[in-house]
């Protein structure tokens, strides 16, 4: 029935309860966007208003009323597109030939953003390096996204 498993729902319930300042198991309608963001979503203000409570900001909403809103917002989340990742790597393609040196890619993956371990990077790069130690980043991204 739900797109979320029991552990996720329990975690969402816990986060929701942090915003329940009255102890009645409810939050104010004007807190919906803030609670969604605390749960890792990134809804626009327009999406939050579509939830139907913009005219009643002081209405109290239970977790049972909130969960379908979370479900809808999470379904609407933009999925990263292949081209977005390729464009990100293109910045590091000094010669603009579709390749990035594996040492530079390794540095990026182990030091920026959500850092990967050396073992994880070795696994990702396996079969993607050419004889000069370069990686075709478009093929690399396709391989990572397709698992």
C-alpha cells in the first residue's frame, strides 16, 4: 500500500514528532514545508501550498494526514538526469575530449560531496580506465547509473 517501509515510516514519525510542540501528535499546517525538508525532501513553496492547508496555517495536522503529502512530494522529486552528471564531469575535462584522468576522478570521489572509500572507488573505476589512466566519463556515468 505505502511506498515507504516500516523503518522509513518510523523514522518519519520520529522527525514529525520533533515538530509537535503541543504533544498532541500533530503539527501546524504552516510547518508542513519545514517538516518535509527535515525529512530530506525539497518541495517548492508552490508544492507546499498545493497540499491544501495554505488557507488554514494554524490548522493542526496529524501524522496520518501528513504521510500522503510526504508520499506525493517524494514522488515528484526530480531524478538526476544522465546529462546533469556528464555536465558536472565536463568541468574537469581540461582537453574537452570526453575523458578525465582517473587520479583526478579518484580525488573527486574520495574528497568531495558524499565521500567514497578507496575500495568503493576502485570498484567503480574497474573496467573504465584506458591504458593512459583516463576514464571516459560519459561511459562511467552510464555504468554507475545502470548499476
